């Protein structure tokens, strides 16, 4: 029973805190008479969401498509790099520093270069997302592959299993939890990266909507776009967690038991 109640209780604190912040923000903006162009009240943001719902939906679809394509590409590249770095010490020594350095350059610097090299189409925006997404996937997968159970490795090899058998029965199952951890982080950043790419050059998307709203000092529309970005990011993360639950049911059961123990201890 405790394990069934745990997911619901896990959602209650952030939802309750968000509700408190929204109510407090509404009250403070009204009480202090803050100008709309500086900080709109949550009710004004909600009004902008309703008023521009159809426009926001069209831009959100474009940004979501870019984010999904970039996330998929980044995940594939991240896994391939992780396998290569795990299989070869020389490859790891050469690639790992470059992988880390790739994250030290701000996206606002690289995005214009991608536009210059690849034009104003979809590709440069997808590459921006992929560059953000591949890093957590690669690092997490490397960690998962490196932490494979040595006893299981020795057992499979003692039974005559080759590299393919080791990878299938030991390395891949052992690395999947870490891979999903990296995917969760990458999914949370995908929409943000897509918006950054759209700031530089796009004919549609939430980044373009944000830029136009900023130029017209429509702050409530900017906040509305941020709300949409955050909502879609939550959906992305939820989808990754759902996939993890379906593909790794034993992992989900272990996490539920650990959460139930923490809830029982807190009560």
C-alpha cells in the first residue's frame, strides 16, 4: 500500500509549492502595483495563454519537433560515443576531454555558427539540441558500462560467451539505468536548447514567439511561452520515466520500495 501511495505523495509537494508561489506572486504583484512590462501577474499570464492558445500551439509544435529530433540524434551519438570510449582506452583518452570541452562553449555562440554553416533551415536548430543532449547521455552511459558487475562478466566468459554475449547479457542491461538517467537530464534541456536555436534564426517556434514578444514589450506573452516550454519539458521527462518503467520494471520496483521506506521514515 505504501508503494502505491508514494508516487501520488511525490507529486503533492511540488504541486502544492507551485500553487503557493502562484498565489503569492499574484498577491505581491497586485499589492506592490508592479508594472505589467516588468512582471505580469499570473492571472495575466493565464489570460495570454488563453488568448494566444492557437498561436502558441503552432509554435509549440514546431519547437517540440525540433527538440525531439535533436534529442533523438543526441541520444544516438551519446550512446555510440560511450560504447567507443568504453571499448578503447585510447579512444576514451582522446574523446573524453573533447566531450567535456564541447559543453564549455555557450549555445548562443555556437548557434550562429551552425546557421552560417547549414543555413536557416531545421538542421542547425536540431544540431543545437543534439549538442546539448548528447553530453548527459554519453557521460551517464559511460558510467553505466564501466560499473558492470565483474562477477557476471567472468561468469559469461567462463561459459564461453564472446564479446557479443557479454554486451548483450551484462553490459547493456547494466548500463540501461544509467542511460535512462542521462536521457532524463537531456529531455529536461531539449526544449530550452530548441528555443535557443530558434532565437538565432527560425520562421516559427517558441523562440521566435519569445523574440517577437520581447520586441513588443509583451512580457505576459513571454511568460506564457516559458510556461509552455516548461510544460512540454515536463512531458518529455515523464515520457522518459514511463519508458524506464516499462523497460526496466525491476528498477522501478526498487525505486518504489526505496521511496516507500523514505515516506514511512518521514511519517
